[in-house]
C-alpha cells in the first residue's frame, strides 16, 4: 500500500451529548452509511459522491487496502449544529478513526460541497496506506485531490483553487520552514487566523512538487524519502539538490504564474442512479455516535453517558467498547478496567476488528487461551493480516501449544525483515520448548540479525548466548509481541534462510530457502507448572527446585542450574543459594517428565512471573 501511494501520487504528475433528535436520518449504500440532519436529497447526494470517489481511488491505486474499516459519514445541516462536534476552529469537516469504524464528520454536504468530501476521503485513504506523512503534505495533497472533476471523458486532478491562490498573492507568507514543521498541536493547524495560511502554502507546495514541469520528475523520490521518515526540509534539499531558501523562492514565483498543469486520469466518475432509501436513525445509535465525536464533554461526562447507554440497552456491546477505549486513552491500556470493558463487549457479541486486536494483545500473557480464541476470530475476519497471525502464534505458545504456534508461523510462508524480531522470538522459544535446538539457534540468530533497537539486540544476543551454552532446552514464556510495522525494504538481495523472506519464491543460489515441510519438527513432550519457589535443595545425588503449587508441594531435579535459561530477569543465568528461598518468588517451570524417580521431572526452563 505504501508503494501504491507513491505510484498514485507520482502518476499525477505522467455533539455535546444529548437525546437523539428526530430529524436524524440514516441512509446506507453498498460501502457507506450516513447519519444526517440535512434533507434526504442533500444526504443522498453526499452518499453518492463518496461512492464515486471511492470507485476512483480503487481504480487508481495499484494495490488495495487489506484491512479497510466500515466508513460512517456524519453530516450536519448547519454550522450551529456542527459547532459542539468541531475538531478545531478551522475544520469544516474532519476524518476520525473510531473504535470500530472510520468516520468523516461534515458541517455541510450535498453537491456544492464535493471538494470537502474528496478532501476528507483522501485522509482516510492515506491513513490506510500504512504510512505517516507530515501535516503539510497530508493537507496539501488532500487539497490537490479535492479539485477532482470530470474532463473530456477523463478525471482531472490539480485545478487551481482560486481562493487559495488569491490569498497567497496578497498575503505575507509564513516561512516555509515553519510550514514544514507544523504538527497537529500547532496554532497554524488549529487557529483560524493562522491555519488558512498553513493550508494555502501546503496546497501550493504539494501542487508545485507533484505537477510542475520543474519539480515533477523527482516527486516520487521525494515521497519515498518522507515516507521513510526523513524530515521534510532535509528530504526537499536532498531530493532536489537545492537549499530550502531556493525552493521557497521557486514556490513564491510559482504562484505568480498565469497557467498551471493538472493531471488527467484515464477513468470516469461512476454513475450512480440508485435511490438509497432513508430511514429515521435509531435513537440509541445516534446517542452513541454523538458521544464518539463529542469535543465538549469531559472524559468523566462521557464515561457517565456511556454507562447510562449500557444500562438503557444491556444487550449492546458498543458502549463497553467505547468505555474500554476511554480508559485506554487515559494511559492505561493494560489496566483491568480496559480488559473488563473489552471482555464485556466481547461476551455481548462485539467483534469489531480493532477491538479484537487490542483485546487479544493485552491478554496475551494473562489469558493466553482467551487470546487464542479472540485472535483466531480476528484472523478469520481479516485473513490477510500477518500481524494478527504472528500475535496469534505468540498466544498459542503461551497457552502451551508450541506445535500449533510453529504451524501458524509457517502459514506466513516467511517473515519479512520488519517482522523478523517478533517472528523469530516466538519461533526460537517454540523450538526451545520442543527441544529443537538447531532450529531454535538459527531462529535466534535471525532475530539478532534483523534487530533494529538496542533492546531487541540485547534480547536476541541474550538468547543466542544462552543457546550456545545449553543443550536441548525448551522455553515456556515469551515477551508479549509488540504492534507490527509492516513493510519490506526495496533492497532484498540479502534474503535470509529459513523463515525470513518476502513470500515463497522459487529457491535459487541467491535466494536460499528451506521447504516449509522440512521446518516442521518432531515434537517432544514438555509440561509446565506454576507455583512459589520455596526451596533450592542441594544434595550429593543432585539438586532440586521445590515448588508450592495449588495442588501441593512438587519437586523437580536440576542437573546444572547455570544451564537453565531464565526469563523474566535481566540475565539468562542466575546463581541460586541452597536452602529456603525468601521471599518465595512466583515462577513457571518447563520440565520433562521422567518415567520413574523421586521427582516430578527434570527442569528445562525457569520463568519468573511478574
């Protein structure tokens, strides 16, 4: 999707909360739903426009969004109605990603406000492209596309916006360096007397870079640099070989021209003649929707309103989803309150992909069996999501299903370099758990090879060193996987073996791969037990860990404690003092059962439980 957007852009250029108002109507089309206080005609026109714009982007993008959310449009009939739900002083419309859907909120709709519809839909498409661009580029390109019109049997994009051009010709310019550095908390993004200048200059810069004869040839290169995380000022100077001051002079001269280039797409806006039926919007749904976009209420007021909605209709999961995210937004994503709200929503049938993802990953340690259930359902809903499968594999391993975890990873037909740390961490732990020493070692080495952060390198090195000093040892606990950042570097000539590669291309000398079948091991039987480590018993016949468990005292033999991989501590080895352990820590032992003897098994791993 990232590359799709580079290609698309480059081708330019070949409610405070209140009781439901009876005036609210709802209309649904194949791809959108709209809640509106405007007339049926205006509401229907807005909906048809969004269907047309969606069809244009689907036609124009080389790649499609693999995880779209349902889109809800909220259209007010007047500025007065819109005021309590305004994002800031200047926004006449805005895009918002909600708990279970995308939303576009508009102060007005209808045919005369088509540019607003297009502008906000561009934000949605860019959000789903999988990368983040600075505000000036986000808003500038949305404005460039907002001029989309049919022209000679094709679609023209990039017509001059007369009002913005006139303002630039008569106003004092804000320094370009300031525009490039604007973020969403800046006065130039939120205050009316300054934001207009930001939008004017952002549009002009995006127009010049993407459409002018002088700057267009390197537009795609510039986009790639920004998408890769380079600061806009540096990306401009590096890509175009000019200091920022020279580009700023070019931009000011550009706005004095008498003519400008536009782009033509060889497609048409789809004709939509169907008259979608309107219905009164359900009062409960309107109240819930207005709470979701409210900008006036405090969090405590919003919480109370949501709790009231939950009492008014105890069968609806949506209030609990929003309550969970309200607590999450307070900086407590792993708090019991968040888990409780998501659990309640899930039990009531809530199955929004975002909630399933967040719920599944925050319980991956505490409730791995539940996490497996939740993430399996999400994977069924969105089978193309690789991050879900990797997280699911981690949950399976935590739930004592190492074989299934490996099989789930193998279904990916390889992990990308960006996925490698999480993927190989799980794979290595699973192979350890199953006494597959060689595969555990190679997975750990791949984890180290592709580690990007200091912490990831430390963890990988720790695992590699521990494996070098130990024989067939199984691992139980793994770190909870972090959110996956998808993406594959352009240079893939150095493809690693085994699991890390883009897909499953034919093997050759430059691209070593291992057949998937050869990666499936013969699995050994390893068990786990939790309890308090009350004693490390030393004796001439061997050492033993003594655990006080819920089923009583259990003893496990240890050949050499220094060879036991320790997780949950800063070091992979630890010295134990013989005798009673005070305080007795909660641990989880991985052990191999013995046919006979005085102990319950031989220790393979030791994990300190937080």
